[in-house]
């Protein structure tokens, strides 16, 4: 498999280019210290469980992004018996500010972005809240790499909704869907959804997770730099590796 026909690349952001897992844990630790909660793995796990449930509901269009902002912390406060202690909206705002301050990139991300820069146009296609995603990209000094930055909260659709991929396709003009590559870490909201929209895909699977049943993707990589050899015959890159 070579990607010599790819004319545009979309990257997922969280846990594909930026280390969201680590950033979210550190942001929550700052939050816990600020509000003097018990700051341990159990507390974080309680938050994570409610946060995951809330995002799943949002991605299924069961709740709005506005509801998501407070509901994830309402659930946390309830499970911690802290219902009357703090405004969940305030918690959300503070958490996001802490999150923005944590901008660690995934290993190889900068190498990959520099490799494609000014050779093949690239964009961001990410789920997330508008007050978090763009500021995080600005903080990490990544914005200049991208031709387009599509944030689900800004456009009203989130992955895996086919409408967000339809918009992503419209953004790149006349490029056929099968000449667009989506690189992402989530086998369902990134890879499966992009495949259903006709995109080619690269599943970033750094932990070597089991391949889901009936799963289709062009390539599976455990390190971001592993994409590079697949472009060695690309007309915009040939001879530059």
C-alpha cells in the first residue's frame, strides 16, 4: 500500500497529535488540588467514567455540547457526594483552562507535521469544545501547519456523524474522497466513520490494541513516523525522504 494518490490529509487531534490522556489527567489533578478534593486515581476514575458516558451521549446526539459542559461535572459531584459544593459550569471552565496549559505532543507528531508541511495540505478534524481545541493548538504552536481546522463544537456535528466528514470533504474542494487520508486513534469515531465516508485511513494504535471484528483500514501504525515510508512514491514528496 502506497499513498501516492493522497491529495489531502486530515489528522485527529487528541491522542493522535496531542497527548490528551496525559493532559486531561494533569488538568484534573490541578482541579482537584484547587478545590481540595482527595487527589488520587480513584477520584480521577470517577470523573473519567462520568466524562466518558457524557461524551458518548453527545456523540450519539442525545445531549448538546452546552449540556455536556456541565453534565460531566454534575455526575462527578453527585458520585463524590459534593452536589452542593461547587457550580459544575465553574468546574468546567477551570478544567479547560488547566487543560490548555498542558500541551505535550505525541512522540513523532512534530516530525510528521514538518515532513508534510508545504508538500501535501493537511488539516485537523477533531471532536472537542471550541474553547479548548483551538487554544490548545495555538499554545502548542501548531496552527500554521494546517490548511483547515474543523472542531466539532464549532460546526455542530461530531465524529462519527457522516455530516462532519461531508463538511471535511467540501472544505478540500474537488478532491475525491478516496484521495483524502484520515489519521486517527479511535477505530470507530475516526477510522470506521471515515471509511464509511469514502476516505482512506491510517489507524494510529500505539498501545497495540486488538483489531476490532470486521475492521477495515489501509494501514495500522504504532508510531506516527511509520506513515512516512507509505508516501515515498508520492509525486510531491519523491526524492525528499
